[in-house]
């Protein structure tokens, strides 16, 4: 039975088809067709120069090829040449699949169950698209896809993860395999992962705080897990996250990455990978907000996505998710939204002692910033973020002028300072961090190991956790953030501990022009901001910032504040300090 016709009244449908056809042309031009190559059939990655069998690599190209072949509106509909190339690509995937059923990411993660799981979720959809089509010529390709899936079962039944989102990647893969092969053991394994509980705050934030990448991984994978296993309760955190994201989009369609806990931190990212899950959830819930966000995602779509979250493949596999005729909500453009204001982060962090892991986990991170408060302000083309437990405390966009980050460094700890405490005030927000640093005394005699009596006593054999702390010092740094009429104030204060070197780094987009009498060059795209005011201009928008200072000459305090791809102003302060920065929108 052929799939239902793709709805052609969707205002974004033609864009999707055109993008997919262009992807196919690119795939064909980059596919290795030399039978002597060990990468025969793979599609070359622009990043590495070699193919990979990953969800964002050749598998994603396969999704575009199949979607074009079976869509009557595509220029490649039933194209025999493309069908042959599709079979080559799927054969490449089989050739790169290890004997244990896994694939390797290539850049890292060798014999990787989670990276295999990404592909399995995509190939599950791909198999359904191919096997239900009436065109007999696609059956060999469908059989190869099914073989890949079948080979992956042992790895999915036994494989582990690295990151929080990988758990839901694996549950989705297990759900798809169960949908196709009907093995009860697959559900039992998924239940083992699900028994750990879902890591999403009441306000909708996932552990990794990654709005540019891993939000959508969690959302789409739990969508599949919930729908395939009949577990509708798993959709509740998906709904919360999608509602939260309404307040984490800049005026130009970029998503907020100012405080991400993953590799999208500070990187430009759009809503592309949100398109499909917003569409699916809008159709399921008949939700006007989700429908409007799906439209916004489609309007800013810059890529079709990996095989597990491929816009056109999903569009065709799930025709029941049409949102034609569904009312669209008016998305807010003026708001103040505090996320995680009431999340019990202090209680949860204190509970780590009972967990017993001593903040150690292999090949991953503890993500101790999970649930930290964040304030979001939007007023037309002005978009601001106030952040705790992040590498930056403040970010602001005014049209095309981007103040990407305000970071604080101290010689006390030493290094980057993250604000740990957050409170709303009558005028704005108060944040602070309480730092401690002491010295380690000698280990009590009764706790010394035998190695301490040997001719050579290795440092790493001593029980350092038993050393008493001496001369404990404490230092508090606070920031008050006050929004006003066309201006923001950042009031930074420290306690009376003298002579602590402090540095504040303001980072801007490269396209902006920075001017000011108090700017002293350090290197290309970096200046000391020694006094007075500076202006930052871009695209007809202007910020005026005051006031600089230069209490010491350090270019860095343990951590280099000067990063590639941005322009940075350094303000050097000494404690005790009480300094106010004013940012005016002109």
C-alpha cells in the first residue's frame, strides 16, 4: 500500500521538496562510486573529507534520497539512477556496520550503541516508508535497511550510553525495533532505561540545557518512544520543553545558546530540528502554539536534519501529522520569563552526597547546572538573557548588534566565575557566588598508608580527602541586573577582601563596529576597555556601554577570555570593587 499523498496546501511544502532535491544533488556529487574504495557508496562529509555511517552523515543523505524517490512532486521521483545510488549508500551502511551490530561515529565513539541508536530510529522510519510503497523496485533497498536494523538488535539490547540524552536515543531505537521485529526483550531493555526517570524540570529544561542540539534529540526520541510503546505520559516533558522554547528564540529565529552545557554553547543555531516535533505534537494535541512554532521553524529552516529527525522523511512517514486548518497562536514578542525560578536546585545538589559518585562519571559530565534559574526578556527586536551557573552572566541582542556574553574572571579561585544564587528583586535580578579556598594540612598519622613509610612515597597514594583544611578564605562576588527603559545596568560588587584581580569580558559579534577613546588594542579583535564609554554598531543598531576601567594589566586570569570568532573588550578591576556598567540601546 502506498503512503497517503503528501498535503500540498502546506505553505512550506514546496520549500521542503526543493531543499530535499537540492540535498540529493549534493549527495550524488559527493558520493564515492569507486568500487575499489573502502568507502564505496558513502557520501563524503564536508567537515572531515571522508564518509561516515552516522545519523548526520551518509544515513541522512539516504533519507533525502528515499524521500525524493517516493515523492511524486520531486524531480527525482522513481529515478532509476537515484535508486541505484540509494542502494549503494545502504550497502555502504551495511559494510560499515561492525559484527556487534554497532557503527562508529568516527570523530570519537567507536563501536557506539547510542550512535547506532540514532541511525536505528531514522532507519525504522525509512524502512516503513520503503516497505509500504507499491513500487517494487525499492524492495531490495528496503530489505537492506531491514537487515541493518536486524543486525543492530544485539547492540541495542546490551549497549550503554554516555550522555543523558543517549538514554532516550536508545529507548526510541528499541521501540522502533520492537515495532518491526516484535521482540519482548526490546521493551524490557527500554524499560530499564525509562526506570531512571525523566530529566526535565517543571519549566521544561533538559539536563544539558542545549537548545541548539540536544533539546530536539530528547523531544523527538521520546515522541517515538511514547507513541510506539503506548506510553503517553512520556510526552509530558516534551510538551514542557516545547512550551519553554517559545521564550528562547531571538527575533531573527536563532535559539538561545548563551548558557548551553554542550558544544552548542555560544554557537549560532536555528529552529530547523524543531520543525518536525512541533508539527507532530501540534497534530497530536491540536495545539495552536505548537502549530505556530512549527511554522516559525519551517520559515527559518536551514537544513533538513539527521536521519532520525529528517524533516522530509518525517513529513512523508507520518502524513497523519498534518496541521492544515489548525489555528495558529500569536507568538509573544514582548515578555519577561523566568525559567526554573522555583526548581529545588540547592536541595538536589546537596543530595549528591547520598548518590555516592563523588561527582565522577566516565566519558560524560555531571551537568550540575541542571535546573539553574534563567531570566529571558524580549521586546520586539531586543532579546536579553540573565544566567546562573553558566560561563556568561548576561547576553543582549539589539537588532543586529549582539552582545554575546558578559563573563567574569577572578584570581581568587582562580578562573571563570559562575553565578550560583538567583533572586528576583523589585528592580530586576540579584545573583551572587560564594567562593572558598583554603590550604591542606598534613594527613593525620592514623590515616597514613604504608607507602608513606617507604623510601619513595608517591603523592597519588596519599588519602588527600582526609587532610584538614587550614586558613580557609571566602570571597563573594555579586551582580545586580536592572532592566530599564532602553537600558540595562550591571552592578558588580565584591566583598572587602583586598587585591583580588578581577576581569570582565564583553564579547560581541564580529560584524559589529566598536569605537571608543578608552580602547587599547591587545590583539586583533581584542581591546582593553580602560575608561569612558564605547559604542557598538551593526546594521543600523547601536549599543552604548559605560564605563570601562583598567586597575591592572593582566590579559588573562588563568583562563583565556579571548576567543576566536568574536570581538572582546576586557575591563580590569581590583577588589574591593563596586562598579556599574550601563548598556544603552540607541
